[in-house]
């Protein structure tokens, strides 16, 4: 039953992406990055439909994903790409909801729609664009990260977009891509993405008790010794979500403005008592 729920969500995500492309971005000469951007430009300079380009150009990357990641990923990606291709074909004649008179509104709404749709697909185990799979493979051969390679690929794509359309459209496309990436992160991780906090202070126990009372989060203490001062002090560790970060910092500043604070993103939290208790 879970697999069917994921398939339905992938189809919904692909439909949202297709709507963002056909009703917002493409009519205003704004493109996305990766294979989708190449497909949009290919459709613009030929007589072939966008959906056909999307399906054909992504197939090699689905095969690579099957070899490198697994058949479930490949299956979900085929469903997503096929749904996106069919969606763009079906919505090709849809009336644009925004015009070039509001370019920033086009960029913002288009980026949000793309990010929402792609994020839903990624969260359910599929993919709509093969450029990230390619970046993973290239990163194994050269000393650059996946993010660096994706950035380089998209810089090249947006440079070509400046030639196919114009420089203004290319810059708006880059901004759309940036907004979409932010929304994708939010959809994938949720607004409650976890953060690990470490606080070193002479008032760690007071800070910890206040965090428990005012945020409802549990804390853990450990003993450390300063390298310069050679003094022993309590170190506080706590896991919060991103919405609680500002409140946590205000609590620490209120008690000890000179406290040393380290905050880092956490990819996953399991077990223990991370669930927030009620605050009365």
C-alpha cells in the first residue's frame, strides 16, 4: 500500500512541475536547470514537443540510476519522468497565468511550483531530472563535489539560454533555479529539519534548564576542559528544529552573552526522546 501512495505522490509532484513549466515559465522564456532546461531549449529551436525531449533525454540517466542506485529508484523515476512528459504535453495549450510584465512574480511563482513538485517527487524516492545522477558519477572521477558539478552544468546551460533567448531570460532562469532549490530543501526536509546545538558556557546548567522549561527540549551535559584557560566546564548538547533556532539563541544570549555556540544541520534523528514534550 505504501508503494501506491508514493506513486500517487510522484504523479502529483510531476503534475505540479509540469504546470509550473507550461503555465508560468515557458510562456515567459524562463527555463529550469539540468536536463529540463536543455529540453525546454531543444523544444524552442525545433518542432519537437517538450514532453518528448524530457522523456528521451532522461532515459540514459534512469538507466544509470538503475545500475548505481537500484531498480526501485529507476521505477519511481520512470513514473515521474513519464508523468512530467505527459503533463507538459497535456498542458501545452494552457493559458499562461502570468505575463512578462511581472518578471519577478514569474520567477518567484515558477520557482515555488518547480521546487514543490520536484521536492514531492524526491521525497517519495523518484527523480524528474538526470543531471544530479550524472553529477554523482562525475564527482567520482574528479576532485569536485556533486554540488560544484551541478553548478557548473547549470552555468553552462544558462549561458546557452542567453544565446537561445537573451541575457535577461538567462538571469531570470538562474534566479528561478535558485528559488526552486530552496523550496526543494524545505519540502524534502520539512520545516522541522533538525539541528544539533553545542553550547560551552560557565552557565550551561542554567541554560539547559531554561531550554527544557521554555522550549520543551531535552538536553545532555558533558564535561570539558578549556585548552587556554585549563578550566573545567559543562558542555550542553541539544537537538532542535529549524523553527526553534532563533528562540534558542535568545535564551542563551539572555543568560550568557559570551557563551560559545556551535549549530550544525542533522540529516536524521532516530530513537531517544527527541519528541518535544508539552510546555505548560
